[in-house]
C-alpha cells in the first residue's frame, strides 16, 4: 500500500505534463453480457475432451487422467458449471479499450501517454485476456504492439471477445474467428498439461498492490516509503493456494471463478 502512495506522491515531479496539461476523461460503455453459451443439459469430461482434439493418443491419455480426477467429483463440478445461470460473458476492460482504440483512430503510439503502448488496469490481466493479446493481430500483429499487465493466470467464466460490426468490413468475422481459434489452442494445451500434472496454474488472490509500470525504471523514492514502512511493517498478508487437483482440471475447459473471493467481471466460456 505504501508503495502505491509513494508513486502517487512522486508522479507530479516525474511526469509534470500529465498534471499540467488539460485532458478529458472519457468513459467507454461496457459490453453487453452474452447469453449463457453452454449446453444447459450439461457435459461430461469425456465429451469435452472429445471436442478438444482429434489426436487419438492424446484423447486416450486425457481420458485416463479424467478417470483419476473423477474421484474428486470432476463431472459433477463440470455439470454445475455448465448449468449455472451466472454465466453471462462480457468483454474485459483491457480488450474492450484496445478494440475501441483500434476502431476509433488506431493504436499508434501518439495516442498513448509518453508514447507507451500500454493499457493498465487495477488488477493483473486474466489468462484469457493475456492469450487474446498474444493472438490478436491489432495493428502490426502481437496485440497491435499493445502491452498489458502480467497475467495472474486465472480463468474466469464470464469472458468473451468484442462484437464485430458491419463497419469493420467483411474480413472482420474471419479475423475474430482466427483470434478465437488461437486462444482456444492455447487453452487446450493448458488443459491437457494440467490434467496430466494435476497441478493448478493460477493465483488464489488475483489482486495486488503493485503500481509499477512494466519495463520502466521505478520512480525515485520521496522518503514516504520509509515512513509508511515503519507504520505498516508489522503487517503481513498471507496467501493460500488451491490444493484440490480437480480445481486445476475444471478451471480451464469452461472456466472458473464462481467461488473466488476476488472474482473479476469476466471469465471464459470456451468449451
């Protein structure tokens, strides 16, 4: 916390133009939530695996892993997720802003503060947004050169890509499908790896207090850090970790997040 305060106090000295020049704060309307996209009749893990790959050896190995994980109630957890009325996918803020910028003037560096093609949010980027920017061509490929915060690697059920409008041209639907296929390919790799290793690759608490910009030198300390450290030095934040292997397997095929203490406004409905 004191680190964030230190940045706020130091910023006016470091970036005077950010505080001296007049600027207007504009709000971008949020996306509309999509309807529940999953089969409300539910799916078994075997059915999901069959839809993910045509590789017979990979399918056989994954089914063996699924049988082992079934002792933890994997199919029941998947059924509960598929039939949940709370699955209403939306576009996450980083993706929403990048898409808006591309459609309204482009992603050139002059549109970003100090020429840094960076979109920052209060929380680290979720796994699917990370994959989206890896696969999204933008302008020049690789997310259009736009950088986002490092991912906490969690997957959320309520996640989707931006809508395509007629004004974007006839190639837009095909480009959107290409991005989705790229994201799905990365998700499939994660699913099969996590089922084999039975080890979750996610963070229980997905928020942090870091205010540092990626790849930039930290602001010089104003002395406030030392003062606040003396006041809060005795405090500590514990971090727990999911121990059940079933969490790792369920998290990726269709997403997770309903039971998270600090759930994002989004997730992944990609199965």
